C-alpha cells in the first residue's frame, strides 16, 4: 500500500519568521537554537535542525476535529523553512531514527487504532493501520515527548 508523508505547510508559520522576541512572546512562541543533532525536528521539512539553526517552539493544533480527540502540542518549526516535505513511500530520517506513535483516524476525526513502533518499522505499521478501510489518515507522533511529527495519507 502506497502512502504519503506530509510536513506542515510553511505558510502557517511564515508570519512568525523574524519577529522580535517580544512579539513572539505575545503569540506564545519561543525562539530557540538547536544545540545538537538529532534533537530539534522541524515539522515543515521533516529534517532535524543543524546545530546553530534557529527554530520556533509553539503550540500547534494537530487534530482539529470536533471530537474528544481534538489535540494540540508543542512543535518545532525551522525559522525560514519554505519547502514542505511531501514524499510517497519514503520515510524521512527524523521519523526513521526515533520511536514513533502512529494514530489512525476516520474521516470524522475519531481515533480507530494506534501503535508504538521504531521508525525503522514504520512501513509495516502504516500498512497494518491502513488495512482497515475506515482509516482515512494517520498521525505520527514522537513517542518520548508525544509531539506531533507528521500526517500520513493513503495514495
């Protein structure tokens, strides 16, 4: 089964790029600098930031359905990121190298299934969850901190 992994659109965050710390603080956003790699996974490019690169740390509503599963969490966005990751049947290293939680949702935003898997085994878990025809999309989360990582869709 083919799948597409999607990063977040940079247009959601471009208005924050380059803002002074005081304006970011009003929006509940913090600027930070990567000091190690891996450690700061960008949700637009789905790459780990290089040490010295600036990121924005902000709360993002990743499950925007009007269900009990509506959810948000902290994410990193590489400041200045412009290219959204969109690949078919490919797993970026930022997901491949970590423990992941995959959560399966139906068209109404209700969670139908979930699984914990190392990124080396993502394709197997994606296929398992998409075997249920009621599953419309998956969300990948970094298992240790629970942060949203990416959306996975059927192709």
